[in-house]
C-alpha cells in the first residue's frame, strides 16, 4: 500500500555510506515498494547530505513490524528530555 506520503526532516548526525562516514543533515521517511528487500512494501528511511550529491545517502528498507520495533526501541532508550542525552 503505497501512500506516496513522504516525511522529510532536518537531522544532525553521521551515517556510513558507500564512500565511508559522512555527516547527515536530512531524513526522508516513506512507505513504498522496496528496491532490494523481499517484502511487497517497506518503511523506507533515507539519511542524506544533499550538499554532497545524490550518492551521499544511507538507505534502510524495513518491513513494517521491524520498523515499528525499531521505533519503539529508540523511544524506550531516549530520555524524555532531549538535553539529558547531550548534557
């Protein structure tokens, strides 16, 4: 079930792509047909640095249950106050 809805947000971090580690500044999240995963539809997450060109990308294709489990694990590990994680 492709929704064609894409959420794009600014992020701050690093990702390891084909050329090694790079700064990532943008994330795109969308539900679509995967390019590589064996599932019919996946939650796709692209971490990008548009200033470095189209190859500056780290991509994930997760089946929906795995995507939900990952999101729950992330939320469980992060403190309620974002400043507590960086302070």
